[in-house]
C-alpha cells in the first residue's frame, strides 16, 4: 500500500493512500481493530481554564496570557491541529488565488500550524511538506501518526515493562488523549493504550518544518 501523502497536481497522485488509515491497530490477539473547527479541542480546554480562572478570580492573569500570544487566532504558534475533511487543498500562499500545490486526502491527518493569518494556516505535514490551508479545513482535535516503517507497541500503562497488547501499524493514525513524562495515551476505535511519545509524529512541540 502506497503512502502518497502529497504530490504535485500534474502527477495526479495522493488518492492512493486514503485506505491506509483503515488498518490502524493490530492486536496481539490477532483480532482486527478499527481507528478514527480548529478551536474544538482548544475551545474545550479554554472553557475549563476560564471556569478555573473565574473561580480563582484570575481574569487579569488570563488577559495577560492572551496578550502574550499575539496571533490572529489567539492560539499559540506552533501548535498541532488535524484536517477536517477528506480533501483539503494545499496552496503556495494564504489565498484562494495562490497556486494549488497538492491535495491532502486523509481526514484526521495531523499537521502543525507554523504560521497563520486571520483566515489561513501554514501547516507542516508528517512528510515535512509545508503549505497553506484555509482555517475552516482544520480541527483542533489532536491526532498522531506512526511515520516509521515498524509497528509501535501499545501498553496498558506508561511502563516499558508492561507487555504490549496491541500495535499501531506503520503510516496509521490515532487520536491523542494526553502525554506525560515521555508517554502518550492514544485511541483508535475502542482501543486505548500508551506509547512512547518520541515514536509518534504530532507530539513534539518544536517546529517540524524549516
């Protein structure tokens, strides 16, 4: 199965790997398992933060935090988002009249926002490509990808001594729940487990594209 994450339009590639997202997990029991607007996750987090701020009377501190992030969205850059649709146009600049470079063809693909305007986001993808997409095509839900060519062991606890009970297949996606002390809790379908953070694309907060 070919992973054609992005390709120049003249070659008409990219449609071949949509099915690659389907086989997300391979359980050690050999039973097949399934898998899965920008402000969605950030909005929920912001709601919890605002409730806490109100309870502690820290409205002034909250305003100061926002002032420290002078971006059009008010969100930090860089940050991770995912693609909302099955097809997303990737352009050379932040407007519809800029040249279309390729088409992303996987809903839920994790990308990192490295720059933004009010309506557009410059994103870095798991293959190191960089392009502009419209903000309405992004979702705040965090996803991760296994970009290496080997399956990634999932454990029931964040402990290397724990036996693997399932595996994340190469070039597969999973929903990110949370990360702590070098481990991340990820979810695919009804299966949830812990994996090493540095084995997943979409967890390193440093800019991923130059």
